[in-house]
C-alpha cells in the first residue's frame, strides 16, 4: 500500500509539475497530477518556488488553503472515479457534472464531501463511511 508522508506527497506533486514543465517523461500518476495542477493556476506560484512552500504549514483557522492537500484530494477522487469505489461514486459524480455543466466544479463537490467524510472519520476514530460519502454527494445538485 502506498502511504506517503506529508513531505513525500508534496515532493511528488512538485516533481511531477517540474517534469511536466521540462517536457520530461511522466508516469501515469504524474500525468494525472500535472493535469490537475494545470487546472489550478492559483497554485502555480507555489509550484514555481517549491523550496519556499514545501515545508509550509497551512492553517485553515487562519484562512489558509493548502494546495498540496487540495491536489492530493483531487488525486484520491480521480482514483475513486476510475475504479468506482465506493460503488456508485462515478454515477453520483456524472449526475453532479451534468447538473452543473462543469467537470471541475463537480470534482470540487466530490472533494468537499470526501473532506467531510475524512474529518468525520478522524473525529470519531472510525474508518471513512462510504454511505455518508454517497449521502453527501446526493445532496449536491
């Protein structure tokens, strides 16, 4: 099982972006990561100065948005959609995408629900609840 540390996950994203920018060969996962970063121009300054941001702590209480966490959640959702796990997530995503007419906006709705489920699992010290996840998605139109 792949279970990277915070630093390993951040370095993976940074290296994928650097390789993409240099035209170097990318693994399939690096291609997905680079495409996600490309869809988030608001994070390009962070990725242009990796040593300045790689160790930064982001505080939600201070209104900070963690670009590494956001992109990691995007990667998790991409994998979930690819294998339809939990079962039904792909159908829910397609419904939200069709209703909103925007794939990236629909992905952000899924990420919002994934974040809620992860937060709940951490709070209750239980595994993530697939039904809670799908119920959250069902509320999105």
